[in-house]
């Protein structure tokens, strides 16, 4: 295992990994596994132009970093986990495995996460809309119409009450 000296290929890997927001520890482990190089996280940080340690980074690496970062941010659709369907499938597999293992608490958490992923399925909140997504039109009677309705009902009650008293015969 070599210490500290990175090949052009390893430098390219480090710059691109940093541009894609990979953690320093992951980059260090990958360098050890794939390039047989042992390097500290602080040394890796020297390849990030956004860090103080990378302020003297060569233009070649700075441009590669910026191009990679721009492409990474623009192409998140190519990253599987950025797609909701991919995340839901993974959650489904994990929930199935948790249930098989008898870990019902984890399975419940995964089901909750999937419901949240779908959006608004986890809550009791329901959004209703009217025609073409607009507001729901509610027809409310005016105060005059309400008053007239109440008066007619009272008149109907009074009329029934007077008929009842006429038809009743006093006890003798």
C-alpha cells in the first residue's frame, strides 16, 4: 500500500467524488480499496476548491470539480434513489424482510416512511378542490332568506298548535 502519492486517475476520482458530495471517509476507503493508496481525509480535502485546504488547487482540477458538480446537480434523475418509485420499491423490500424477521416495529416504521413518501397518505388531511382545481363554491343563503325560513317554520308551528287546541275537548 502506497502512502499519500495519488496517480492522475486517483486524483480525478477524488475531485469527482468531492464534486458529488461524497463524504471524506468514503473517499479514503475507496482509495484504499481501488487504488491501493493510504491517504488522510485532510489530504483528500485539499482537492475541494470550496474548502480552505483546496484554495491552491490547480486550475485543471478546479475546472473538473466545477464541471462535475454542475453535471451532478443537473442530472439527479439518473440517480436511482432520487426517483420516488425506486425509493418505494426499496422500502417495500425492507418492510417485507423486517416482517419475515419478525421485527414488526421496524416494519411499521418502514410502512410509515412509505406513506410519507407517497405524500399526504400518512395524515388525515384531505385536500378538496372545486371545478378545474379551483375553490369549492359553497352556496349560503342570505340573512333575509334565513329569517324568512325561520318565520315560515314558526308560523307552521303556531298553526299546528292552534289546530291542536281547537280540536281538543275539555275533560268534564
